[in-house]
């Protein structure tokens, strides 16, 4: 089962940093998406890897993290 985590950030620069951090941590760039206009980063991952993705997003102090199944 996959999960999509969406981190919402106060600035595009912070979102970009979170995006780069996820990729540097080992998440494939094909499953990490940056929306600079909205200041959001989405990562599609397995349920097992979701806690690690959530932790990476939290390092960048998001306004919120939304999680959906599927």
C-alpha cells in the first residue's frame, strides 16, 4: 500500500530544501514532487517508508503535513 505525504511550507525556498533533503535521504526523484507556487512537497512512498518521509518533512518545519492512502 502506498501513502502520499504532502508538506505545506511557508516559503518556496523551504519547500525546495525539503524536496532536496528527501532526495538526498534516498527517496527517488520520480516520487518526490515540488510545487514552488504553492510551497508544497509531495512524496509517494510505501507505508513502511512513510515515517522516514514524515521525519524529513518535519525537519523543515512545515505548516502542516497531509497524509493520504493509495
